[in-house]
C-alpha cells in the first residue's frame, strides 16, 4: 500500500484451526461485500455418557506376527527377534548387503540377485485364548515362493489379496488351530531378492498383546470410547463405525424444540484420518479440527446416528516398536531403531475416538 494512503481496520478477531484456510483481502477502495453469516455461540456443553456403544468394522480384524526365529541347513533355530532385525541377521550370515536406502535398484536386483544361497525356515509364534468360530486367513507375500504352513499344515493361495496385491490370502483350516501356542512357518529358497516381513492373521477375532506376543481372543460386543487398541483392535487399520442410538440423545429433543438451539456432536482426541456421520435424516464429513457435526435434524426426528472413523494402517504396517510410540511421520529407518528408541514389546499409538461431547448452540 502506498505510504500516502492509510488503511483503517475495524477491530475484530479470528482464529485458524489445524488445516483451516481463510482469505484476507486488503484494498484502499470501498466495496460492497456480502455480510458474514453470524456464527452460532455455544450455550451448553455435555459430555456424552461413558457407555460402550454398538459398532461395526468394515474389514476383518488383524493380528500382526512379526517375531521370528530362523534356521538354515546345518544350523539350529536362532533366538527370537523382530522380523526385520532377523532379516539383517540372515543377510549378515550369508555375507550380503542389508536392505536399506543404499540398496541397488529393484530392476537391477531382479536381474542379478536371484542366485539361491540356501533354504531358510522362519518360525512365527502366536497364541489362542479363544478358538475362532469363523474361518480365519493368513496374509503373506509371495506364497508361490515362500511355502507357508501353520502347525505343520500347508496353506494355499485363495486367489484373493488383502490391502495390496503383494499380500495374498490363505485360508487356515479350523482343524489346524489349537488353544495355546500355534506356529506359522515360512520356508523359501533364500536369495538376495528374498525379503522377510511380518505376516498377518485376518478374521472376526479380537486381539490382545502381551510383551512382544499376540493372542487371539473374542471381539467385544460393544466398543467404548477411548483407545480401541485396548479393546481387541490393536492392529486394526480400517473403518470403525460407532452407533449412537436415538435414545442416547432423546432428552435434547424437547429442549431444542422449545429453545431453537442446534445440536452438534463434537468428537475430540480423534485417532484416525477423518469422520463421516450419517442418519436417515442427514449425512456429512468432519475433515478438520474442530470436529463438529450439526445433527439437529437427526435429534429432532429421533434418528440413530452413525459416526464412522476412517482409519489408517499405521498400527498395521508400523513402525510397531519405535519409541516414543506417538510421533509425526514415519521413514524407513524408524522400523529398525535401536537403544532407547526401540521396544521389543509393541509400541502402538492410540486409535479410535477418545472422547465425545454434545454442544448446544444458538
């Protein structure tokens, strides 16, 4: 603005939430702008009752197996280790380069790294507290080359993939499972191109972790607000839908009719990507903080409301052992940390909707 001209700004205030955007225009000419719609003010804040809610999962639950022992011809099984660290041990044993950012390009490796160096057998442990009543599956990479077994029973590729085309689903016969200790073995002909990774159990079971081991349990009938990883879903990375029955908000119906107030649901401490809300009366998305959804019409018409937390794969694919568990962003080196930055036990960030409030505005 030229120095001889002066701007007159009216006293006002504004704020920016995370991810929020606002446009400010400064001009020395008066212009007729549309009046800003007056925002609603919060009259009352109520904590949603701390009761477990009905819920739905849009995918099978996941149990990660990433602790292994290994052997090759003429050796005994090694001590157990996290699978990526075991991969390093195997590469050191065969005196080849470790995986990492300085490796040769995959196209070159595919042409020059297929020489078989030896037969490897990997052994993954898991435990079953409650035998699953439905079919469960193992998801692993390259079953045409890796030869998967569970408790000695061979597994076959179903032709389906899970999450990524690299992860193939293999149905586990119910007769192959047993209460207590179970073992998955993977037996490839090892070459420089062979990469060892975690494998995944999929199904309608619950999961609990104890130190570095996983246990299959039953899923809870209802899911409380709070850390879903403590309620049978430590590794689950897809959508969770919380169902709020109309009765839970029925006491507000008469109030809003009398006062003309609007009802907003306000999830807080959200551990996921975004939230969708829907009922027979309305639907929408909560994309950024503050997460607020105007559900006045749903409350007035006595509708059940579904809040769907759109998940991410952070607790599925990791890093699962880095300390601190809560950190911003992930890079390759975070999967094989050491010292104070490493935990043999699973180190998992919280998941789910931690808290929910009801706001009344006018």
